[in-house]
C-alpha cells in the first residue's frame, strides 16, 4: 500500500518571490529557494552554517555543488 509524504513551504517574507524554506516529513534536511537578490538574507541564517547541496540556475545552465559550510 502506498503511503503519502508531506512537504512544508514557508515563504519567509510572505511573498512568492522571496526566500522560501522547504521541509519534508521524515527527512532531516532543509532546502531553501532564493532569488539572487535575497541571497544575503539566506546567508545570514544560522541554519546554513552546515554541510549542504546547492543548485545554481541560469537561463542556459544548471550547476549542482556541495559545500561543507553553505554559508561560505
């Protein structure tokens, strides 16, 4: 029998084009979606001072990387 999973989307500035925090049930990781104009706000968060994976998007390229400290 299939079981469902849930995700939570939290728009930190109450707007769809702001910093968004994504959490999922039964997963300890965090995911942020942030426009380039709001990157400094994300970097100021205590939660990004740890290992993580990031994705950089442009109109023509996608880059996936990992960092021991996302803040750096």
